[in-house]
C-alpha cells in the first residue's frame, strides 16, 4: 500500500481462498488486459472470460498469457461449458481447456436443463484435470429455486469435487441470488449460510449495493464474483472501509459529527 492507516480490517493475502475477488472479462483486448493487470493484479484472484466470449476473442492465447504472467489465473465462463455439453462435445471441451493451458473450469447449468447427477459427474471428471468452480442457480428470472434446494445442490457439487460453488446472479446481478431490481434475496442467503461454509461460496455481486451488503454481512474477506475490471479497486476500498458505504462499519462506529479537536490552530 502507498501509506499507513490504522484500524483497517485484515485482508487475506494472495494466494487466498477467502476474500476472493473474481473479475469478469467480457471481451477486453490484449492491451486492455495488460492495463487491467498492471493496475489491479494485486486485488484480483481469478478472471472469468465471460460466457462464450473466448470463442470470438482475438489473440486469446496472448491474453491468457497476460493474466498468467501477472499471477492471475483465468477460465472460460460456465455458459461455454454448457454450449459444449448441449452439443455432446464434453471431450472436446476438455481438450480445449488443455490446449489453452487453463487450470480452472466452471461447470454450470444456468441456461440448459441438465440432470444434476450428470452435472456432478462432469464436476467429478473435470476435478481430476483442473480446479472446478461450479455455479448454482438459473439465468431464468422466472425459475425460483427454494433455499433447501440451493443448499442441496451446493453440497452435492462440493462433494463431487468442486473447489467452490458460485451463487448465480448473471453479469447484471438481477437473477438467482437477487430479485429483478437487484435487491438481495436476504432470506435465501442467510439460509444457505446455515449449511454451507461461507469460504466455500463465491457470491456473484456485480452491483456496488450488493457488494456492500455481503461485506457488511460477512466481512472484508467474503468471496465475491462477476466484478467488472474497473470496479476491482473500488471493491477493495469497500472491503477496507475506505469508501463511504462501509466507512464506519469496520470501526464499530455509528455515523456522527466529528467533534475532535483539529491538530492545528485556526488563524
């Protein structure tokens, strides 16, 4: 950091398994990725190449190398996994992961109807090849999954070999964990946390208000995902209580007028 401040919340250090920030690359150029890493590599743990963008992104291997050289792994979005599965190309997907030297993969079923036992089998197979993140929740706003089912699905996917489970929200933060307005389904989150350890969950939270809500609930070291590249540093300030939204939260203070004596004499 550039200078010293007292009484900041303690952040887990990289490589870390809590306080995890997953950023979403929606098709940035190699140059943009270089700029992103030069500015934010210390604050981002992994980059998702969103949905099927890796299929059409030019100079893909160069971009992946930019992230690797910065010590930040990347992986293809879960929708790409689903695109391979629905075309009966799972083995092709595994070869693509190897071809691009990826160490992580996402297994999801947000856009397709996939038997859950089959999904768990895909997780089991892939977990022998790479580190697997599995996503729970639907991209269909009309499909409401009850809390007990979220818990059941998450636990089965962890048991199948997923390193972490991701709570679905899409890049807009308006489905799955959230209502169409972006409001957190707080009862759902609270119930999930009664059974699934918080360190095992990455909560997709692309909107600032959502990030603030999770940080106030679970602290500076909550795992958050689908963060826009230009929001990684702003998110870090929210984690540290250096933005108005959490400024007093980590000091244990209520908002009140500062009546302290200034460290100088007025003219």
